[in-house]
C-alpha cells in the first residue's frame, strides 16, 4: 500500500507526518541515537546491551568493552565469564554476554567477522530482532530503516499513525506514511519527544508542540 490520492487515509497521515517532523525538528534539533559507537559492530553490541537498560549506563560500560574488543573474533574468543564481568553493571548481563558471544561467533563463522548490511542476515544472528536490525541499518549503514522501539510505538499509536500493537505491523504502517528520506530522522525525533514530552505514564500534553496534530483521547490537561 502506498500513500496516494487513491488512498486518502494514508495520504492524510503522510501529510501529518511531514508536519510532525517539521515541528519536532524545531523542539528537538539535537535528536539522535544516544548510544556511543564508531562502527556497525560497536553499534550492534551496544544495542544488545541496551535492551531494557539506560543508554548512559551502556555508554559507560562500552568505553572499556570496546577498547578491549576490536573485532567480532575478539568477542568470540573471550571466555563467557570474562565478558560477563565486563558488563556486570547492566541488567540481564548473563543473557546479554551469551547473546554477544553467540552473535559474534556467528559473525566470524558466517560473515567473515563483518556485520551484514541487510535485514535478512542481521535477524538471523543470535540476540538480534527486527528492531535492533533496523536500528543498525539506519545508524550504522545509513539506510532509511524504521526501528520500532517503545517510543516510536507509543507515539505512533497516540498520534493515530497506527492501530497495531505488533512492532512489525507498526513498522509496515509507518513505512507507508513516513517519507523514505526522513525515516531515520522520524525515529530519532519520536524517541526524543517520547522521552521529554510524550511520557508513557503522564504525557505533558499542554506543553506539546504537536498537540494540534494529535488525536490521542487521553491527552492530559494543564
Ligand atoms: S498531545 Fe500529548 S499524547 Fe499527543 S503527542 Fe503530545 S504529549 Fe503525546
């Protein structure tokens, strides 16, 4: 499905998305991915660590982790206990250490140690779901992919861009209405707006610059 005159609902939403991006750009010009990385491998490792963990904590832990591990082979050759001790401050560190270890073993065995730049291969890796894969493609390889995290999901639902709850279906709905060149920017802006204004429990609707575009029935009052 594409947004055309024959598909007026999608065309209307696409117009709203364009307005939304323009308005959010003014209030969150600093929006970006908050994880520190210098290459796709570091980004992939940081994203595995960031599941249900704060980005600033992940950034603290990865300073030493990235210094000690320069390649996928480095992670694959590090004993699991040692990897666990390096990321022990992060929640679920045992599972995450195992995921990193397995993922890097697969990178070495199947991809010559390189992070693949396509969705199919990325999601075949241990510990890598579609959201993580899309964020790697978007931020590590400059592709216009939509990673549906908790903020993108919540705001897209509140803004009326989707009625779905499954992230894969939300991604499909957004792919129809978010202009291709702006998909990564859209995600970064939604994430910042979700953290600063459109909070999960009590959104700050009275001070929201996109409230006129938002049909959410549970808007808060001043
Ligand atoms: S008006 Fe409220 S619910 Fe709608 S986007 Fe703004 S903060 Fe979120």
